[in-house]
C-alpha cells in the first residue's frame, strides 16, 4: 500500500479499502477472493490502490457481480457512513457510477 505524506489521506485510503473489503466479505469469501485475485492478476493492483483508479475496481466488480454491481456500490456507500460527503469519498463514488 502506498501511503501519502498527508496522514488524513492515509486514513481515508485505509478506511475506504476497509469498507470495500467488508462489503465484499459479506458477499462471501469466494467472491472476495475472486475480486482480489482478478485485481492482482489482470491489473497488478490491490484493493487499497483502487482509490487512485476506481474504474479498474468498477470493471472487476461488474465482471464478477453483473447486475448486483449497483447493490454493492450502495453497500459501500452505506458502509462509509456519515463521512460519505467528504470529497475523497464522493470523488471515488462518482467515478464508480460513471
């Protein structure tokens, strides 16, 4: 995981990755592992790095979950909670909706 020199950005990055992992783990361990494996094998990236290129995560989630993608995105938004309006999270979620 690449960390910023700005502590708040590090916290946001870790929290976002945590929220995504929680949602995927609720879907089941096999689905979580499938997402993580596809990110690594096809895109040489990891969940905590998806904040810099959310379109890769979007592509992987759509490939794996199809029509359930929108539900997963809603769950991520819900998991983020009250701070979802913070620019870091709105930028990420906006990119995931495009």
